[in-house]
């Protein structure tokens, strides 16, 4: 009986020798390329080099090794077709029954260098060809791309009837593996060409974890990271859960919002988020404790059960100030040891460390699904924070002071984290009132003013877009708001300015909108 033959060509040597030893011990003939053959031979295994099978040496600095009929013919031949077997016999080509391949580490190289020549040479050609050939012919050939599958395959091969169902599963995994790999290569080349929105947009997604459920208990859910682990797509894409229950679908959405809102600022900042919108946010020139106390004071009722984001490591004195305040998640770049120890006493609190710095992602984009379940995606550049270069145009008779402008700039940074239609009332570099997600702007104004109450007097109102009518600004000024920041371009802009001047208020316009729809 002709022995079964396995071809091994791997860059990840984890478990290789043990798996190959198991094959050899049950009568399999081993073939291997280049470095894989040397590793097996050094371990005392009789591994035949690929060039001995093809009778051609490796060529072009290793670019051509396994691309040969003696290899691909042995993989692709259909065993149930006599003519295929006759052709193999005519050319003295033996069957290959198992292919073990993993690819050149393109993602790891991309995470380590921008050198084009190095990256191009890390694009695997022969490996994907072998994987795809074996996966196509999975009715007869085993294909293994993940060392974690070695034990399952070893067990199945030693069974009397090796399973077609498992080969089909491994074939599906193999095609997903090459697609994931090629998506990184395409993304790199498209980015190098400046193609932000290419005609074909491939997004490499890898499952990080299965979630208990999605937004609601009847919806299944999972978390996928964009890119390979070497590019920072590790557990929850680079964040580390230090304490508490597994994060849920909604937890992940909220902690992203809390982290993003707090990290829009350089000085100590704290954001408290409910339903992806800040209900409290404040900064302080030097004190994290003061930033936290102000953020909580903005809306203590809504803060209950919220997600807290910090832009600096959490200090012990800040944890002391949080006594009696109930939260679901705290996310920060780090935690002081004493702060972490104290917070870990809260059984139901999830603590997440998410550092700013990390390996670059393969692509920078945001998506939204549209037209039902499976029709399409909207893709855009991520929004960016309005920096100090954003021009503020004071169009009212009363002119803004430097302090006014500083408060308005603070609000303009925060407003992009509020669902549109979005209105904020701020003062003292803290949020006093929020009107979020309303279907008309004047109602958003009324909500923000109602939450701020008497604190609206002398405060600042921020709108995430222009006011289509003067009713919103008039309600704000009647409540005692000192100054308003809005977006220019309204058809009734002259009427808005007239109302502001009538109430002796201040109106500042910007030419940049930050909707969060």
C-alpha cells in the first residue's frame, strides 16, 4: 500500500515537530520546503525536501519553491477520476494527502516596518497557492493552517474513518485564512497609493470573543477586531480587562465612547457615559479628582450605572472621591496599584486598561450598515477633534472674551461625542446640561437648559449644527446663557444674529460641523 504523504511548509514552528513525529509514527511520508525541512531533519525525522520531489531547486531567492506540477498535481488530483490518476502515473507524480501551511508574517512585518522592499518580499505566493489547492480538493486532502488544529487532525487521522466534515471545516478556515491575509496586503498597497475608498474595500476581521448576547438577550453577538493580533487587534483590540465580568456588546460600545470623550483632552479629563453619550464630562488644569467631581456633579442621577473614562492613570485619591458612586465600567490608560486594589473590592465593577499608544491598525475607517441585514455599508474617515486651529467667528455685537472663547472651545470638543441633534450647556470646563438625539433642535435646547437649571445663567451653549430658526438661541438667552457657539450656514442666520443681539448675547460661528448620528 502506498504510504500517505504530507507536505509541510510553515513559518510558525509551534507544535511542528510533535505533529510531524505523530504523522511519521503512523507511516506517513513527510515532504517539506526549505527551513521547515531543515527543522524536521534536525529533529531526526526523514523529511524529503521539496526540490528532491520537483527536481528543481528553489529559485529567485525563494520566490519559487512549491509552484510545480509535481506538487500541485499531487494535491489537486481527484481520486475518483481514473483519468486524473492515469495522468499522475504518466508523469511519476505521487498523491499528497495532507498540506500543512502557514504564511509569511506579513501583518507582523507591517507592524514593525514601513520599508516597502521588506514588505513586498513578505507577501507569500506559494503558501496561499498550496492552501487554496488543498482546500479546493478537501474531499480528499487535509489542509491545516493553524497549529491549534494539530491535535484534532492527529486524532481524526488515527481513526478508522477520517472525517469529511472536519476536512470541510478546515477548508473553510483555510479560505478565510488566505482572504484575511490578502486583505492586509491589499489594505497596505491601497493606503500606500492614497486610496482611502478603493473600488473594492476588503476589511480583515478576526473574532476576538463570543459575547453573551448582542444589544438584547435574543440577539447573538460577537466581537471582531480589524486586523491581525500583531497590529494591535488582540483581546478587545488592545484593551485589557483587569477585573469584573466579561464585557457585553453594550459595555464595549459605551467604554469606547467614554474613552474617546476623555482622551480628546490633554489636561486631566473624566467622561461619564450613558448610552454612548456623555452625561458628565469635565477637565481641570491639574487635578484628576476635581475633574471627576465636576463630571459627576454635571448629572449625578444619570451617572448611576454609567461608564467612566479617564485620560490619565486613575489615582487613589480619585477612587476615594468615587465612594458611594455606582458604575458598571471604568476605562483608563492605567490604574495606580492602590487605586486598582481598592476598586477590585467592587465585585460587579469591570475595570479596563486601554493605553493610548499601540501598534498601528491596518486601516482607519468607520462603518455603518445600511439597507437591511446584508445590503451594504457606509464607510468614512473617522471624525477628528476640533483643535486650537479651528477659527471662531464672533458675529454678534457683543464680543467674546478670551475666557468665553476657552469655554466655547471646550464645548465644541465635547459636542462631537453627543448624539445629534446635540446641544450642550457648559461652564467651568464641565458639562452642565445635555440635549441629545432629539428630532428637533429647539427641544434639544430645552432639555439641556432644564438639566442645567439655574447653572445655565452665565453659562455657554453649544450646538452641533446651525440653528434653522432663532427659537433655540432665544430660549437659551432667556434662560441666562451668556454665549452660544453654532455652525454657520443657516438660511435664517441673520434672524439668529438679530435675536442674539436683542438679548445682548454673544454668538460665535464655526465652519466645521461635528454630527454624531
